C-alpha cells in the first residue's frame, strides 16, 4: 500500500501561509546573514513561531528550555545582546502568564523564532562545536533585536515600574 503525500503537501502549504502572514520574519533576512537566515533551522523556527504564539503549553515549554540553556552556555558570543536575550525570555514568560501583552503579534513571533533557534542544538553551527557553537545563535538574537528592540525596551521599563 502506498503512503499518501497529502499531509506533507498540506504541511508545506501551511508553512508557506505562515511565512506569508508574517512579513517581518521575511524581513529578518539581512545582508551578511543569508547563510543562517536561509538555513533550514532558521526557516523552521520562523514557521514554528506562529504555532508557539497560539499554544500556551508549547510556549511555556520553550520558556523552560530557554531558561535552562541560559545557565549552561557561555555569554561571550552574545556580548552586548545578552541582556536583551534575557529580556526576550522574560517577555515570553510574562506573555505566557498573561501578565504582559503590549507587543504586536509580528514582533512576538520574531522573538519566539529567535528563542526557538537559540534552544535548538541542531542549527547552522551545532551547539556542541567548541567556541563556535553559539555564534550563530548570537547572530540570530542580534537580528531579532534589530526588529524588536523598542518593544524590549518598553517591556523592561514595564518590568522596572512593577517593582
């Protein structure tokens, strides 16, 4: 009996629709980053971000995975983006808890895509490669930051005001 390929066609169509509905993810491709932004890992993260934004359980698990990874990776490759990476994770946590909602759906998806790429051990440069393993993760975080920095600054101000 032959396997039907309908589901893979449907999945491909759904992925194309997801990218079409979020032009910001397409704009995240900046010169010099094509190797990473055109990679299967980045494209998968960008597509999956749409689903994660709508499924609280998956979003909670992503926050847990990212929080766990933060404690075991070197900060060096992230340099000045480290505080923003931490803010991205906290924003997702507070968004999941419905404590913070002052962010557009597009920018939320950009942050989710960056964190999905960050937590994935199998990306352009696998995380287990000494010294280089986190450089691509840091690059993706910096790309996301170019689009969502104002939202993250607003979020951090909101955090400070709550204290």
